[in-house]
C-alpha cells in the first residue's frame, strides 16, 4: 500500500494518520510541490490532488474517500462510531473539516508561496531539492497558478485570517460536545486536526491557536510537521486576531 503525499499537505497528513491508526503497513511517496499533478498521472491516478492511495489494486484520492476505503478494508479500530446519531455527527464534522476548514490554511499557504521567495526556497529545502533558492525562483509561475486555482486572492486570504476565530470556535465546540477529541480519534479528528496544525506552523497565527482546545488536539494528533513556515503575513490582516 502506497500513499502519495506532499510534505506540507494537511489532507495528506490526515490520510497518513488514518493509516497509522488502522495499523496498516504502508509506504509514503512525497511528491514535488507544483509538479505533483504530473507525478500522480504518471502513477495512474486520474485526479491531480493528494492524498492519493494505491490500495489493493485500486487508486483512491481524497481524505474522506480514503477514510471510507480504509474503514471497509480494516473495520477495527474504527474511524466512525457504531451508533447512528454519533456517526452522523462525526460525518458532519468530517464534511465541514474538508469542505470549509481545509481550504483556509491551504489558501493562506498558497498565498505566501506565491508572494514570498523565502517560502518557496524553504519548501524546496523541505523536499530536498538541490539549489532550493534557484528552484524557488523558477517555481514562481507555478506557485502563482496554484494560488489562483485555490482562490487565494488578497481579499480572500485576509477574510480567511480575520475569520479564523469563528472557525476555531467551531472546532472548540466540537471538542466540548465530544464529537471530536475523545480518547479514540475518529475520521473527523483526523480531518480537522491537520488543518489546525498547519495554522500553528505560521508564527504570526500560532498565538491565536495554540492555547485553544483546537490547538491542543492538533498538537496531540500531529506533533511534528515541517515548520515554522518562514512567511510574513501583512500586519493589518493579523491584527484582528490579537483583539
């Protein structure tokens, strides 16, 4: 079983954590950021995004799709509660984590990658590219294309940052109501925690996240990722988080 991932992809971390939770033997192939769509197609995947998993002759893409494939293959330990109402709550939290929360750190990361050479250089160093500085400079058009593709405009990313307290309040509420954050993590835990963890990798955002229940859960489930991201977000955008 082989997982195709990016080193800084929070959905890819979600898939890896679920594989580890299921105690499924697997290997991880880390792809080159920006060039990963070509690498995935060469590996036989139709889509251009990670996580992507080769599983018993099948190819599965997307963290939620991978969760269900793994649950079918190895039912125990479970990713979803057995009781119907609890399962619906976990599935709704998982859906929210993928469709709403997941895009926020992705857009922030792609915005800084498109705007700051030091982030592109750092990303090259993370994946072990020789001449990371030169590669980062040459990768600017690709970084800008991925930022456009995800809607990472100045206006949207500023709104994402200013809206973080509301998003994190929702995560804290899910933990307080015991939908996530229990002794046995669920698919929703693995979906949400890596997104919060990527936010913690931004030093300017970390103070607004670290002392929350959401931050504690993220650090417990995913203590180590490549960090800190050497980005400088506009002060005006971050100021709202300090109030």
